[in-house]
């Protein structure tokens, strides 16, 4: 079974994995970065994670990917407790991550960047090349296969970062602001790329993003955080008209003035 033939799964009733955070709290000294946060992600869905700066989004992703241990609460993958796992162990279990900074091997070609990521799964050189070639085609990067990563524009660089995460054959990909710095055309291409990931690659997506157009167009559900807490969870249309969400982004007075226009 290849990377493009993996089964879908998740909350719609399909077989598949579930990534769950329950009551996650993170304290740094006397400061609570997260306070009792819940999150659930199924293998067939794309969930957005939004909130003002300092809301705790990145801290939550750090917990889910093993870069930060929770003070309280639990994180489970299909019932398996992940709290003591290190990042490389979580990656081996199927939780992959992209970073806001691309972190590509800039002197290697695009194909080589994807091959290196494939080696993590124990692939042979031939298998890694085959996986890389599939990803190049599915992510519309074939024309850049022989180009060095350092020569790419911003949009293509981000797409290679997504490809590297997918090359590990994950159950879940957690993306940290992939649209940061992109123009409108690049954002539209990114939305199309992300929207196809569950069906094409058999993995769920958690998308942290400030660009609301990307969030609203790509995500089936959106979780909103503020002050280290979850303040809303729902479908895009419900989230953009939620008074608590408008208050978090605009402040109470500005939220009232914004009326039903939602987040822009």
C-alpha cells in the first residue's frame, strides 16, 4: 500500500485514527499558557486553530508534537498516552509537523528534500524516490524537482515543506501558519493543496493560521482560543458570527460595533 492509497478515517464514521487532547494545561512558573484545553482531530478532516497572538495555539501544537510536556491533562492517539513521547517518537507514530520557517535543506534539490524525509519511515533509496515522485506530482512540484530548495519562491518553498511532512506517511499533519507571507494567488493554491490532503494522503490536518480566508475555505471545523483557553468550536459559518470570537479579536466594544459581519 503506497502513501496515496492509505484509507481515510475520522469522525464521519470512516475507520481511522483520532488525536485527542483533553484538559491540557501548561504552566510556566506562575503563568498559565494553556488552561484545560480540549481538542479532537479525526483522520479524514481539516480543523482550523485560530486566536489572537498569545492565545496559546503554538503551545498546544508543541504539546501535541512532543516539544512541550503538559503540566496537566492528557494527549492520546487511538487511546495511546503520548505525554512522555519525544518528537521523533511521535513522528514515528504518525504525527508530523510543518513549521512557519521552512527549514528546508536549501542546497539539496526539491526531490532530494522529499527523499530525505522518506528515509525516516525506513524506506529504501528506491522507495523514497518513488514516494518523492508521487508527492512532486500531487503537489504540482514536478517542474521544480531538480531545482535547489534555496532557489524557490515563498509559495513553492512552503509546498515542499508540506511535502516533506507527507513523505513520512503520517496519520496527522499539524501546520503552523503555512500561508504566512503569501500573496492572494499563492494562498488560493495553498487552500487547494491542503483541502486535498485527507483524501489524497489519508491524514488529518490541524491548521494554525491567521489568514481567515485560508481557514474559512480549507477547514470543516474551527477551534478558537484566547488567553490559553478554548472559547469556541464549530463550523466556519458559526464561528465567524460568534460573539465570543468577535470579542477575542476586536474587543467587546469593537465586537458589538462589528455586528454580524464576523471576522475579516
